[in-house]
C-alpha cells in the first residue's frame, strides 16, 4: 500500500500515519519536530528520522511495518548518535533499537 501524503499543522507528512502521530503529540501537548535534519551515517547511508521529541531527547520512527532494512538503518543511527531509536507501529506496539554495551549488538 502506498503512503498518502497529508498536510497538518504546517507540515507535509509523508503518510497519514505520521500525521496521526503529530495530532497525538499536539493533543498530549508533546513538543515535536518533524524530519528536523538528515544524517550521514558512518556506514555511508543517509538517514532522515521522522520525529525528534526535544523534551525527551528522543527520536521516533513511524512505520507501517518494521522490516529488517528499516531496523538496520535505525540501529546504525542509534549507534552513531549514542541514543535509542524508537519505532511506532500501527498496531500500537513499539520497538526500540539500542546499544547493548555488554554484547555490542542491537536488540529490539
């Protein structure tokens, strides 16, 4: 299924699912930045996180489904910035990729 761009609150979201999260953040009075900046990763890829939540100093990715490629990109981003990356899934579940310093691997 192709994502449907949606305009809300002055932003052009790449999907309705992202726009729904923005509505939630507004209703919950959570400050957010949508696609604040892109990053060149150490593995040579480029990464543009969906949301940055400054009060939590956290990044949130919104996914219709979490595939291995998306998780690997999020893992590399988490490693590069030294913070977890949270994934919001449409069924209400959350996934997090983070650095497990004991093993040097990422888990979710």
